[in-house]
């Protein structure tokens, strides 16, 4: 009765039959022995079965736990003859031939990982080794990448960088703003790594359909897009443009605080959105604007640049941008002038940003999720583990085994 009960629960094909169940009290483990039935297999697959040659030694697969007991499937896989007389090992119906866990256990690992975002915690909860969990992350990520639609059209792309290790170790992240998923990640932030990233993930037809690419003003990214995606618009990210100006404003404040006591404790009052200021910061902000300092002029130049966003077309954006540059030259604040010169060197991408709504705001949110993975996992020692973790959690992949 017990064997019949487990045959019903496991729902294996009829040619796999539960033979016996063993329990190891010292380790709280249950072993379910499954036996191959040649007669039933021949009835199911008469065209492929041409005789049983022999059996492999017993193999063990980790399965879903029974109550608090770790459960394993044990079986001797048969070697059968095909029509040509070749002898091949019959793959088990509950898992891959090369794995030592069942499909259902792999699904449980994936579900637990998605809930915890932590490999160590997952291995502790499921009472399995860390290496097994890590292997499933790599395996399921690769499976998901292979299942991706190779003909999907990307009209917009985002390219950004993310540090993954101390010592200026960076990764380049390619994302799809429409689906808000990461397409892939490459090691480094050089032109070669960016080139490889795009070529490995986009075919010739997909490249031709890309209309806009959002990025920071990193020369390696710009040169790669100009070379590989020449028909697409380079749109410099709004967030980074404003960030450059914010840093310039803060540098002016630091320089002038030495001679103006009123500027002390004014950093957040100047850099935060005016609508998010506390009452105390609001009064400090008003005080700073009242005094005749370069930092107040720098802040006004920053705000006037922000007003250029959502220009009706490129020509109008370019005209407004030129006017803004003339104001910067007139005021002659070194920190702002340095940023203005950088914007001038990338005028096309900056003006595109003033017109187009595409930005790296979505990428910044994904960067936050990547940082969360780094924090929970306490960092990643090598890039392959970092890449698989990013794509596992943020790639929008079909991770589960096909049989599930």
C-alpha cells in the first residue's frame, strides 16, 4: 500500500515504479527506490525500444521533502538499444540526466530564491548545499536566455555601468526601457565590452530597428553606439545631466562657505527638489537666494537648464541650449562653465535629451535592485556569479524547467 501511495504522489510514467522506501533515522532522510519496467516502456515507446542492454549503478536525486525529512529518489537508469543497435542511457522523467536533483526540487529552489534573493538563506531553508543553489541559478538563467525571443524588436535601449567589486571593477548593463528588464550584462565598461554586449544580444535586423539609446556621456558607450547602431539617436540621460549640475552647484557652495557663514548647512536646501524641502530647509533656501553669492546664481542656472526639458523639437531645443550656454559664459562660474563645456562637447545627445522622454530613470531603479542583490549577498567575488544573479532576478526570463 505504501508503494502504491507513493506511485500516485510521484505521478511518474508507468514504466517507473516505486520498488521500496527506506528511512535513515540518523540523518532524517527518506529514500524512494524507483525501478524501471521494460514491458511498460515498450508499450509506450514501441518505435524506440529495441531491447534492454543493462543498468547503470544507482544514482540519487534530491526531491521535495516529506514533512521534515529530506527526500531522495534512487534509481538504476537502464541502457536500452535503439533501431540502429546503439546503446543509450534512458534519461529519467523526473530530472535531467546530468543533474542530481529533480525538476520539482529545482522549481522549489527557484521559488525560494525569488522570495529571499539570498543563496545562503535558500540553501539553509531547503537543507541543501550552497553549490547546488548556485548551480541552479546559472542553469536556469542560461535556460531562460536560450528561450528568449530572438526576433523581438527593441526600439529603445539603455546602457549604463554598475560596479560589482572594489578596485574599479565595473559591469556594463544593457536594458529594455519598455519591458523594464535587463537584456544582458558584460564585464568592464570599455568599448570592446560594450561592443560584445550589443553584438551578442542583437542580430542585424534588431540593430536596424533601434531608434534611441539612452546613456551617460561615457565615450566608450557613445563610440560603440555610433559604430554599431549608427541610425539610432543617442539620448544622454536626464538624471545624469542634472546630477552633473548638482555637483557643480555643491562645489560652488563649498568654495563660498569659507567666506559666507549663511551657506553653512545649506547643501540639501540647494540640492533637494523645492517641493521636498522641510520647513527648516525652506528658510535656509530662501536665505541663500537673498544673499549675493555665486552659488545662488549657479542654482538658478541649474534650474534654467531643467526648464529646457520637453522642448517641442530638436531645433528649438538646440536654440534654447545655445541661449543657456551664453548665460553660463556671461556669469563665468568656473564649476558651471566646466559642465557647460562638457555639455557642448556632447551637444547632440544633450539636445536629444531635451526633446525625448527616454531616460535612464528605469535603469537607476534597476541599479537599485542590483545594489540590493549585492548587499544581501554581501558582494560577488567573480563576474559570472554577478551576471547570473542580475539576470536571474531582473532579466524577465522563463527560469523554470520545461517539464514543470
